[in-house]
């Protein structure tokens, strides 16, 4: 594995109507061992409270924070992420969700794994409702760790350097897991996103837009690495989004596999 050629990155954070979680997420970014060069908040129609939070954070955050908002017209995560990608100034983009708490070495781990010709996806450790409430009540003194994540996710919260490098091109990269990704923890070269035209905005409603993007990247010759025992993030507990459109999205995802699709007809190029 080659040494990373990345010296800086843009961190894209997707959010929707949970400013308390976003605040905790941003605090975990502030505590990173290696800061991103900028934060781009991809806001899929949040109410006024989120805008006010971002304005407050912008005053003293150690890196620039920019806020891209679109009207709330249903779940359109693909669209707002494309807008954020278009605005990102760095060659390398790390993508997370605003309901995550990042391990202090999250950005550093991603940067160390970055390599031309590859995109990266990772895991997340899920927190219980009790632990989530405790963290959100006092972010400064209640930080998640492997021992307060769910037992089934314990391995997702372990940080082991040599194992991370060993697993990067071995874990969930072939067979039935070839297209497996977690959209809340991904990283890309911007030039690779441009090559496939970013997210497919035909995807509305929850689900599969991340997998379909991964499929098109792989079809374009971009390989997948999986960041395991590193790039650790903790997912705050919340009620699941509606999955009423998932069947339609699964059909479009399978079409991308069947037809070896590379280019999203309605995608990133609209915002360049």
C-alpha cells in the first residue's frame, strides 16, 4: 500500500433537523488530531435552528464552515450532497452524517488510507438511546467509546493500526460484499466523483443511493478500500427514517449493476 498523497481534505456533513446532534458532531470535529481544511454542511431542508447553530459555530471554528441548504421537499440527500461536493475546495472529500460522534483520529485515519484509484468506506458503532441522551446532555464530559457502543458493534469501535492496513483491501471488498458501503462514513477523490457525476438524484427517499454511487465508481475502475479498526465513528440513536421508497431505489441500484452504469444522468455536473 502506497503512502497517502493527501495533505488536506474537505469534510462534508449531511444533516436534517437535529441541531443538537449536529452540534455534538461538530464538537468532535473540533477535537480531531488532524483537522479538515474546511467543513461543508449539506442541509436537506432543516428548520431555522440549524442555520442559527451553524452561524454560531462559524464565529470561532478553527477551519471554515460553509452551509448549503435546500428547501425541505422530502428526502433528497443525493441532491444536497452533490451541491456540497461541487462546492468543496479540496481534492479529497470525506463524507459523514451529522448524527455521528467522531473518534479523535477519524480524519487522520482516513487521510492515511487515501490513495489514488480508490474510494473508502467504513463502519460505525451504534449507541443506545440511553448513551445517546447522556452524550447530548453533556458533550464535553460524555464521550463514547468501544465499551458503551452496542456489543454487536464492539469491533467497529476498536482502533488498531497494523490491522487497519491489513484489512483495507481484504474486508468486504469482494463477493457478496463488493458493493457494500456505509454512506455515513465514506471518502472519495473529487476527480473520481466528477468521473461518475456524483450521486444519482433519481434516488429520493431513504436508501441505496450510496451503494449505487459505489457501483458506478467500481464500474469506472475505482477500487474500494474498507477502513476497519480505524476511521471510528459513533452513531447516535434515533428513530429510523421511512423506507417506503426503498424498493424503487433497490431496483435502480440493481440496474446500475446489470447495465454496468458509470454516469449519473442527473448529478453533480448541474452545480459546477
